[in-house]
């Protein structure tokens, strides 16, 4: 008479059932994650087209206003810049305590660090105070986009995480207005309502030394040196460091 089969231990059955359920959940998570990424990719594409139309419309409006002013014998006065790109060009030696504190508040703790700041009266006073240690000016859309796509890192749990996926941005900010890299670019370039959240969520940009070197970083830009306000010429300077 054949021997009776010994039933498997209940613990082994539960373990096998748990592993099977775990495998199924893992497969479902992969499918859901893939679907979410595809949806986010389409959303980012639509947002990019929308912003592109807005930028073009704004430029066209500015051109029209300039022509109208010229035809009427007047001048078109452009709006004051809302955002500045600030780059630290001098190291930490012989920095006075007050200037050191301001540089820390601006998150410019290291040489060649860069940040975007919203221009207002207090910020202008801070920039003036630490002017001998920084170069700053008004960034173009091309510069903002290059900084975000090539040099941007998110601050996640105190760690510096490179942006290689829109999902990282969406999870970080948890906001319907900021779900992709183009949203980050738009918030910075237009000084949007989430500007502070976005810039604080980004790690200070770490740039490379300027190609071709600096001229005289202890002399003001208007005197043929490097530090101080470069106006729109900051875009050329930043291009050498990105």
C-alpha cells in the first residue's frame, strides 16, 4: 500500500502564498508606474507647448509695443527684471562676518555656486552688500532652461539628487502646477507663484570654472573686472560655466 503524502507545513503554505501575492503586487506596481510615466510624459509635452506659445506671445507683444512707441516718436520702457541669476566667483578667504552671513543666506557657500533670486528691495540690498564676491544679472529663457536641464539637482531628505525623470519633480513638489522640468523653468523665468518653493527645493547649482578664465575678480565689471551686476551679459558668462 503506497505511503500517504505528508501535507506541507502551514507556515510553508503561508510563505508561498505571501510570495505569490508579493510577486503579483510587484507586477501591478510596475504596470501602474509605467502608465503614470506615460501620462506624465504627455502632460509635460502639452505644458511645454503651452509655455512656448506664451513666451512667443509675450515677445511679439513687446515688439509691437516698441514699434508703436517708435512710430509715435516715443520710447518703450521695458518692465523691470523680476529674477536674477547670482554666481559666486570668489572663495571663502578674508570674508567679513556680515558678508559671510549674507552669502550663507543666499546659499552661496562655495565657489562657483549659483542660485536664482527674486528681485525686490531687500534682495537688492543683500546683493549690493556682497557684490565683491558675486557676479549677477538677468537671465534669459535659454540660460534658465540650460541651468535646469544640465545642472539642476533636487534637495530630497538632505541629499542632492539629479533630475533624470519628471516623476522625481512631481513627487518632490506634490503640486499640480509643478510636475515636470518645463514647469520648473517657467516658475523661475516668470517669477511665478511657486518660485520660492521651486528654488528652495533645488540644490544650489554647482557650475564649472569659466572657460577662458576670469579677467580681474577683484575689480567691478564696469571697470573691466568680473564682480557686480552684468545686466543681460550674465547670460554669456553663465554659458561659459554651464
